C-alpha cells in the first residue's frame, strides 16, 4: 500500500469522453496513481484500444455509452457505474465540444450544441454521480474548464460562455456539496493539441503566434496535466474546493499579449 497522499489505489474514477484527447490523458494519470476506471464515449466500441492499455496497467475498467446531451443516457451511465463498482470516488467531467466561428456567424444550433454539451451536460453528469457520492459521504468532482473560463478569445464566444459557466458552476456546486464530503473543482487546461483543434496546429503562423503568447514558450504536452488531475482527485486536495486551477503555461496571465518595444521611445 502506497502511503502517499496522491495514492488512488482502490478508488474508482469516471472520466467522461475517453475515446481520444485530454480524457485519455486524465484517465491515464489517474490509473497510474492507482484508480480503477469507468470510460465513456457515444460509441462504446471506440474505447476498446484505450481500455486495453488501462487494463495492462493492472486497473479494473468498465466502458459505458454516454451522450451528455441526453438526460436518460447520463442517468443510465451513473447507475451502471455504481452497479458495477459500488462506489464512485472521482468524476472527471471532460466530455465536450467546440465550434470555432466569428461571433456574427454563430447559429442558434451552434450555440445549443456547445452549451448543451459543455455546460448542461457537465451539470447533469455531476448531479447524477454526486447522488451516490453524497450517500457515501465522499467525492471528488473535477470539471474541465479552459483558459477561456477566465479570458476572452475571438472566435470562441459560445465556447467561452460554456467554460466561464463551468467555472461558476464549480463554485456553486462546491458550496452546495461541501458539507457532504464532496469537493468540486475546475481544472482549466490551456492549449493542447487534440482532435478538437488539430487544424490550428497545422498552421505555422498561428502556432508561432500562440507560442509567443505563452510565458513558458510551448503548447501543452499530454503529461502536463497529470499532476493537477491527480492532486484534485486525491487526499492531497482535501481542503480545496470551488477553485479553478489553470494549467496553461501561464497564457491566462496575459503577460505576453502586448508587444513591448526593446527601448521605449
Ligand atoms: N484541447 C485543448 O486544448 C483543450 C483546452 C481546454 C479545454 N479542453 C476541453 O477538454 C475536453 C476534452 O478536449 P479534447 O481536446 O480532448 O477534445 P476531443 O479530442 O474533441 O474529445 C472530446 C471528447 O468528448 C466526447 N464527447 C463530445 N461530445 C459528447 C457528447 N455529446 N456526449 C458524450 N461525450 C461527448 C468525445 O467522445 P465521443 O465522440 O467518442 O462520444 C471525446 O472523447 C473538452 O471538454 C474540451 O472542451 C480542451
């Protein structure tokens, strides 16, 4: 038995949206810290290769179908997870989407897709999973936000609204559920290359501009999120709730936005 306050041995984590991208980074970090995993996708069969990788680490796994835009699907996922494992200790509310467009081109349907998935979906997944956590008197909920939870970006109006909402939702749920032993925090990644944004990274001019704005001078790499997710999932963060932890190489500081001339005139 590892006595570390970061040890997750014997704990069960649901990570939503684990068919690709950051969801897999989060799940892998939790599994390496000892957690067993519930993995989800709208297409369950797409989870097979990642599930095999997690099993090879010696973890128990369960794959479930989940569409966070469908209330019944959310409730079924939460019930099936509890039926299989008895108790869920950790939820990483990661499933999400984005549509990048100038604000004037955003349609009614674009708005609904983004807000329904990222904000309404995260709330109802948290609600469904928190019921069991509250019964057991223990839970760690980690809502995935973004640097857009705290800063505005052109072309990301509905997405930023959904992520700002996640930050606010995190504070409200923390206040609601703290007395039941459930902490709720927001992990807000900066810029990480995934399926969701890979076209941006293929544009060298954009990438140079991005890197110039990041104080540590590089985009995020998969393992950059490991420490934050394990911290928020573990005993180490027991007195931390309602907070937003930015893991963004410092871009949210805005420090590199202005071009400062070498010598002032
Ligand atoms: N990449 C970044 O730089 C970055 C930065 C900050 C925050 N984020 C956020 O982090 C999360 C993961 O991002 P990512 O870049 O890894 O995105 P991604 O590669 O597009 O993956 C998104 C995941 O969400 C799932 N998903 C999408 N719509 C869903 C729905 N209606 N119901 C259930 N699952 C759904 C997808 O699963 P299926 O398609 O298999 O169902 C997929 O596994 C998102 O919430 C994103 O907004 C990303």
